[in-house]
C-alpha cells in the first residue's frame, strides 16, 4: 500500500513537472479588456443610435443585429477564432459567442451540402442552448401564470 502511495505521488509530481503552467492572470486580463472592448463597441453603437433620435428599444435591437453580423463576418474570415484564442471567455459575450457557435459549424459542414451539411449541423453547438433556454422560459412562464391566474381571472 505504501509503495502505491509513493507511485501516486511520483506520478503527480511528474504530471506537475510536464504540464505547462497556465498564465491565469494574463488570461483574465485579456478576457477582461477584449470583452470590455466588445461591450464598449456595443455601447458606442447604442449611444450613436440614441443621438440620431431612435428610442432605446430600437437602439438595443440595432446593437444586437450589428454585433451578431460583425461576429458572423469575423467568423467567416476566421478572425473570431484568433480573437477567441487571445480573449478566451471574453469573446464569448453571449450574443457574439452565440453567433459564432452557429456560423462556425455551418461553414465547417458546407461541403456536405446545404440541407444535410449546413442545415443539419448549424445548431450542433447552439441547439442545446436554444432547447434549454426555451424550455426554461416556458416553465417560468407557466409558473408565473399559475401564481397570477387569480388576478387574470378576476
């Protein structure tokens, strides 16, 4: 038993010696500033829309559409992956990461055809997010309706 513990300790030391150290502070810094830059771009677009006289709802919609289109375009040029390697989670701000998760598989499987390739594989990454997001929205809506049904019926 003692021999086995020494072997486990030796193995753990060997793994620690061979494993590269993760530059966690550098990764956090890059995620912070690149994620902040993406958000700042969105804020600039939003402020510009308000300056041009659009209401907040329309401005927010324009920001969403612009960020989705920009991240899809950068994914098509294979630049979003390069940004993602530097930024890590900072580039996965929900709307840009979601657009990337739809465009990347669609491009990867386009050689299999538009129906069985692009159409079938487009939501391989984003599909579970949609399924569970919609399902949880329905459940929360039903619970809300059940607790507020009395006020609706009166």
